[in-house]
C-alpha cells in the first residue's frame, strides 16, 4: 500500500507541477495505512519555496487525492520545502548548492558509516565531488551517499 501511495502521490504531484519552476524532491508516507501522513517536499530552481506556493499545491493535491481510488478516506497531507536538515535528493538541488559546505555520509569499505565534510565543487548524473579543507577532492556516488548542506550562520 505504501509504495503504491508514494507512487500515486509522486505521479499526481509531478503532473500538477508540470514543467514550471517548482519541482518534486521527495514523497514520504508515515502513520498507518488507514490514516497515512503524507509528506511532499518541493523546491524551485532558484531555491526556496514560499508558504503560499506550498498551500496552493497542498489544496490542489488534496482535491485530486480525494477523488482517486486507492487513497484512504482519512489522510494528512503536508507540503513543504525540504529544509537544510534533509539530504539532497534531486540533481537540481546539488547544482543549486555548488560552492557550499556539505557533509557526505556513506558506507566505507569496512561497511561502517563514514562522514566527509567539504565544499561541493562538482556534480553530474552519477555523482558529486567534495573538496576538503586541504584541497583534496573526494568523489561520491549519488545513489550510495547522503549529502546534507551545513548551514553557515554569520
């Protein structure tokens, strides 16, 4: 049920967003099958999504989901920007964050979780590169690494 619900919400969201500036980053489903809590995370190419845009998409999604078969009668829908605490998922997020300091979490050769911090210096369809504080570059796979931006407060 959860996988079908995620796919349904993903497809519907992408259809509603079309080719506009806002794009789908991720869909998560929590709660119970009878009363799921659905999280839809969106972003823009320019970075950042306003509350009005989230509210509009939420209303549109809620309307469409209310008419679809296979969607439980009771569900909670949350539409939000991903925020800094969530890992980057979409290639456009990586591109928008080039030059920023980030933390990569991955499994090392020994199977243990490792972390590398550095500046995001490049990204392509298969991976990204971080430059550490000594200038050494480290290449990571997009599919096997979780990358989070480290906020800098001035």
